[in-house]
C-alpha cells in the first residue's frame, strides 16, 4: 500500500479516537453531581409594601426584603418565592402550610413568642405623621384625634391597647387593609394623623411627590424579621438567623441597604431592639 494511504488511515484513526475520548468525557461529566445544586423554593407571604416589597417595572418582586432574603436564603440552600397576601390572613395561611414564612417589614418586637423568628436583620421605627400644617407637634396633641393605621400592625396595637405611655387616648383608630390608603386619607383630611413604619411613609412621599410631617418621637423601635409557624421544626429559622448575622458581619447587609438609604447605619443597629 502506498505510504500516502497509510498516513491517511492513521489520521482517520487518530480523529476517531479523539471523538471517542470526548464522548466519554461528556458522559462522565453528565453523571457527576452538579457543583451548584438546585435551590429549594421557600414561599414567603408579604403584601405590597414599598420599599420592602413591591413589583418593579417588569413585574418582578423587588425591594429591601426581596434583596435581603434572596441573598440570605441562597446562603442556606433556598430561593424565595414571594406571594402577595391579604395581611390579615397571614397567620391562617402560615398555619395551613400555604406559606413557609412571613416577611415584608414584619416587626418582631412584641411578637417574639407568636412565631419562630429568623432575625432581626434590620431596625425600623414606627412613627406618627401628620399633614404639614397640622397643629399636632407631639404625641400629647393626639388626644381625642383620629389616627389611621394598617390593620394587624404594631401601630394599631399600640394605639388600641395604649402600650406606649407617652401616647394619650386617641378619639378613633381607623384600620385599613391596604397601607397605601394611609397618606391619601391624611392629606384629604379624613384623619388627623397616620401611624406606620417610617421608611414606608418616606417612600410614599418620594413615589407620589407629596409631603407629610413625621413627629420626632418614635412610637416603637422594632426589629424586622422573618416569621415561621411555631410548629415548623425544619430549623430554617435558625439557619436563616445565622445567615442574617453573617451578612451584617461581612458588610453585605450594609451594601444592600445602601441602595435604599444614604446612611444605612441606623437601620443596622439591630442590637438596640433584640429581645
């Protein structure tokens, strides 16, 4: 046989061997466990509550709690699926297992024994706001006045149960199911004041170009957390608390909050509100 033909046969054999080796490597790789296992989904109940949770222009969940929980859950092998709920139904949905946990600017303070908590991961102030020209300048001026709140929130409990001794007995407490009604009710003169998380009021002012005046004193300084049912023994709450702690220590929490606040330091002082 001609030398040129031998060279051709040898070349074909080498190519065939290379193809076989590539196929074997591919088969071996496909059988190996993935280095990035699929994250388990955790269903988190919340309501639209900017800047903590709301849909962006593309209809995707966004906000402080979305960013924090996505990062924290990823560290322990989970990914969040946010589900908007009627806030008054949160405990029922948690007990039936429709939700894995509750979040969305949810105050731990005063509810420590009601849930298994992960947190606190952030500090927040519950405050009172009035119309800019209102004669109300302090809590004392609230006596006999009407105040709007979101139902089942800490301000509602504080005003109805008078758990803050600096706040006098108000004339009436109007409880709305949707927190977005609070500022409009105030500016239209339906109520004398509103009470809510300071951050949510500031965000509403920014989003809608309106002005209110927040009283200097705080109704209550609270720690925000993620709530699991008392019967949930999976240990996710403990692992998630650890992830929150690590994020505070390694600067990740500051980095996230810096997207929303010029100075995130006051919101990172969770030690001030630990039970």
